[in-house]
C-alpha cells in the first residue's frame, strides 16, 4: 500500500518497496506494483520520482 507523506504544505506518495516518492499517487502505485512483481525498479516509472526520502 502506497504511503502518504506530508512535508510542509506538500504531499508525496511513497512506494513502500523502494521508498521512492512521487507527487502523483498513480505513479507510486505503479512503482509499488512493479517493484513487488519483479523485485526491481522500472526506469520508465522511476523517471517520474521526485526524491528518495531520508529514513
């Protein structure tokens, strides 16, 4: 399940498999589906990532 992260006045959606963040939920969902299915990241999907949050 995609995680919603609030930072200031912005909201990011994070793939819980690889922790990449996206401004749009749909990209985070696609990322999580791909990561779960193939145990790898898709370059096409991750090109929409905006950041990798610090843990």
